[in-house]
């Protein structure tokens, strides 16, 4: 049984009620709701942790890498991401442990937070108040920022807002993030025709291709990995994301396109890569050089290049915008793939 891409499904009425697309459209609302639910708890956590600046900040749990991508360039004290079930051996009462726990049942995160409480660390967790992690977090130096819908981005924005107000991270305005998500949801809505819908157009470009996703800045690179995950989950196909030095060999290994090739010859239907560039407006010279090199190699090999852009104002909002744009494209791609 084979699969093929039915472009007509993208503008069909059924797509307008697809649960996956509806979930994506509600991303901005989830961020606003999480920010509102946690506002009082953030104030209490700031009072709880105002006496002294921590010796170090440890982001624990499986989602620590997102916090690292945002905080490492900004945090005025040493910062460590620790995604495993424990903590660094040196962590103690002088350190602040923060954790994102959007899942209600997460044994690894619960183990890490229980270890932090046992060592007397300052602990701030963004999670559902009745979750497994919250139960293991009970302690004198623990603050729980309530988030109840399991959305990783909304949970992260709540934590980043606390860290910014504690003077440990950059601005992460929840309303700005939600506004950026709303703009993507409007632009990529299933109600918009594919001729003016960037996510539908990207899905068409990836219909018979192997996506190779690249983001230059730290957060854009993080978004690239999440988008590749979304494509693999929605389609069951391979999708690759990585640093430029890892992706260049993939592009170089692609046979140059020849307009005189027989499209019906054996092997002619093999999927070629498409380079998807996530552009968050970074003007870093290294990012510019890497992007130029990737695009030059793609042009040399006849590899198509698709660019996803954002004009959001803050770093977290730009990450959210790129991630949601790619997630919409992945959802449309999965929706339009049908079996014979």
C-alpha cells in the first residue's frame, strides 16, 4: 500500500474541523491562560526568593534544553541544564532549581525535584498543581507555578516570566508570545486558501521531499529540531535537523538535478531533500556565513530552499512563531498524505 499527497484536501471543508489544526490555533490562548493562572504564584515565588541571588541556576527535567537555549546568553550566574532524573553532585541550598513539567505523570522529573527538595535547594516548578511532580515538590523552599493544560511552550513562558522578574533571564512577555502565535494561526488557518497560506505552501513543497531543517541562532536551531519531530510524528517519514556542519554533507551527497533526466526511469521517484531555513532575523556574522554556505551548496546541487520567517519582537516570541509555523506545515503535510 502506497501513500500520495492529495493537495485538494488542504482546502477542503474537513480540514477546517481537524482536531490537530484546532489545537495549533489555540496556542496563543493557552499561553494567555497559563500566564493568568500563574500570576499570583509568580508574585509569591518572587517574595520567596528575593533574599539573595542564587549561586547557580539548574534547569532540571526533560524540557531543560529549551530553558538553556533562552537563558545561557543572559543568566548573570552559572547556568546548567540537567535533563536526567537527578541533579549535579554539587547542587545544594545556595542554588535555584527550576523545572518545566507539562506532563502530569513524569517519573524522571518527579525524581529530580524530590532530590532537589532533599538537598534543600530553592525550587520553582511550572506544572499542574495536582501532578506527580507537584506531589514530590512539597517543601519549605518550593514554589509551584500552576499550569494545567500540558502545553510545553505555555509552561516555559510562565517560568521565563518568573526568571526575568527575578533578574535571571531576558524579557519573556506572555502577551507578546501569544500575539506572535495568533498571527501565525491567522496566516496559516485552514480557512485561508493555499495560494496565500505559507504553511500549506510549505507542506506542498515537502510533499515528495526529505525535509532538512536548519535554524542559525540557538533558539531557531531548537525550533528546527521540534519541527523535524513534528514532521516525523505527523507523516512517519524521515526529517532531519541539525547544525550547518552536519547538514552540508547531506546536501553535498545529493546528485545534481538534471533537467534532461527521464522522470520515469528507475530511481527517478526517489525523494530529494528540501532545505528549510528558519530565519529569526539574527544578524550574527556566524549565522549569516552558515546560512550563505548552506544555500550555496543547495543551489549547486539543485536542492530547493524554503524559508520560514518571523517578525516577532522578543526572542521567545520568535521561537514560538517559527515553531508554530513549522508545526502547521507538518500538520497539513500529514493531513494531505492519503493511502491507496
